[in-house]
C-alpha cells in the first residue's frame, strides 16, 4: 500500500471508529502509538466537525467499553480485566514452579511478557521491567528487562537453543539489533544472568491446551514478592504509576 492508500484505508477505519464512539456520550481519540504504521502519523487528518462535537466532550475517564477496574486495582485485577489471554505467562510460570526454581524466578517468568499482554509489544522487556520495577526485587525487573535480548542467544550449559519459533517469526537471516547484542554481552557476566536465562528456558511457545493454569494459582507467590501498593496500582505515586493508569484508561484524552 502507498501512504495515500494507507491513509484512505485508515480514514475508513476512523469513520467506523467514529460511529462506534458515537454510542458513547464522549468522543474517543486514539493515541498515535496505537495507529502508527496503519497510518502515517505525520499526515494531517480530519478532526471531528463542530456538528459532531456539538454537546459532546472528549473521554476523560475509564473507557466504558472496557470492564471496570476495582477502586484499588491489584496485579491480579490487571490480569483479569486488562491483559489479553495470558496462558503463555501462566504456563511459563507453572513450568518454572515445577522445575523447582526460586519463587522470585517464578514471578519473573509470570511477568516476563507483561508488556506484550497489556501494554506495548516493541521493546517489551524494557517496558515490562519499568512497569514492575517499583514493586519487585531488582533482580526480577532486571531479568525481565534482559530476557528480551537473551532469547536470541543460545546457552548450551542449560540446553537453551535459538528458538525454532524465531526462525519462523523473523526468517533465517534475522540478526538482532546492536543494542540487543550489547545487552546480551553485558548480561552474560552479570550476577543475575541465570535468573534472566531461566526466563528464556521456561519461555514456552507450545501451549498445552489440556493444561489450565489460573492466575490465582500464583496468589501466594505474588503476595510474597510483588509489593502491591495499598492505594492500588496506578493510584500510588511510583515511577511507573502513569503506565498502570494508561492501562486502566487507555483511551483517556489527556
Ligand atoms: Fe519476551
Ligand atoms: Fe515469552
């Protein structure tokens, strides 16, 4: 598609969205980052006309099309109400638990792709680490950050090979970006290297459809190792509260 065709297609999508948002009292405008690629964000796009705007305001609260979050949301509430189906996280954590790994490592496995499931895919290790950093032991957030890089590099000592899935996903000639390579080189000699490496070892792509794991199976481990703020995630004043708030109300205008 050319940029012009792309923008024509996205204008149609906009019309649909506009119709959908008409069912709300307020107008919804999506963040640029939700749309970049589908549209060229640098191109001027039509704004709602004065007619369309008459008597309506922009959405400045939780999106009523989403399920309402509790007043003081916990990590488990985010799994229930805001994350996509997270069997991958649950089964990875279950495997880590079955392998007898320390609880902190199990938690790291449970949260390793939290950004993919609830926030932003690109550079998910970094975003995920930042989300949880104020609430977990530094070892856990460090491991979540670097697992993204470690996934690309084998470690024979623990039987970890370059994932066959990655050959399918990215093609046989794909090579990680230089910053990923630097991250890997630095992580290799780090005292917590094995914690991050264990995330990659337990990072499973083949789900067992017969195994049902519930987030509540991890209530105790979360309770012991994830320092849930009393006010609720997003309601406290940590360095990542704004990120949790964005997940609570992803279409809030400002
Ligand atoms: Fe990952
Ligand atoms: Fe993963």
